[in-house]
C-alpha cells in the first residue's frame, strides 16, 4: 500500500511511520502544517529548512500546508486531497497514542479525503513506547515544552536518563499531552543524520521554544 505520513518532525510521527512501514507499505510523501506565513510548523516551531532536510533524509517529497488554527481542518483536508491525487496514496499515518478526540479527528479528515487513517502506536504504553523509540535508534531533541519543564529542558536529547528526569518532574515521559515536542535528527529511516545548531531559547506566554537551524 502507498502511504503518506502526517509528519510533525518529532519522535511520535517518526516511530509510527517506522511501525507502519514494517508492514511492507511504501512511503510516498510526508505532510506538515505550518503557520500562515509558512515560517514555523505548528506546535514544534520547526522551519521549512529543517523539515525539508528531514524529508530529503527520508527520500520523499514534503507537502507544506499553511493554516491558522481557525482554518486548520479545512486546509488539512484540502492538502490531503492534493497529495492523494499527486502521489496516489491510499492512507495516512498518524503518531497519536491514546487521546480519543485526536483519533476521531484524524479519521474524520482522512475520510473526507477518501484515505484510510493508520495509528500504529494506538493504545501503547507511553513509557514503553518512548523507551522503544530510543532503543530503535531514534535520535531526537526537545525543541518546545511547557513552562513546567522550562527553558532548561530545551535542546536536551531524549534518552533513558532524560525519561527519569521527566518522571521526577511529574511530566508524562512521552509528552502525549503536549508537555514537550521533539525534533528527530536521525533514525533508521534516514539516509543521513540531520545536523542542526541550537540557537536562542524563547519563553512565550504559553510555551518555550528553542530556535534550530540547519548546519550545511
């Protein structure tokens, strides 16, 4: 089966894609939703440059959608319809684990584009999943997080030691509730590792971000 992937740039979508491809499916395209100006991706705050480098490492094209939160669903569906037509895909992979309303939304927008929704991580143990991601060779760093974690966690690589630190903070180790988001620098699906520089750390009213730029 030919598939696309809702690619956040982070560990969950990456591991979900790895699991789905293990079934023998073929990845044709990845898709990411950015802000209205296509400057940064939603939630993770990644630049086009970094996302395109990930797609290049995966060996597939990337569809960069653009939306505000009010136009998110409409634009998501229209971009699904577009990549279905161009890349002849049959379904989309999503990295959600156990939040029911997320699954319902993904199934809804996929159905609107006449695509099947695949959630390979669904109902997995959050701790076991993040440990499996690390053991499977996913190298990822925290690029955004809530105020509870704060600026100190930005830029940290996801590791077994970091899991313990997250637990000590009382934070879900997988970040499924949005406690933090990651940037995958390497994984078994990549042809080469992504090299980035870690720039300024920014604390907004609701969240914390670290600027990352691609090293040539």
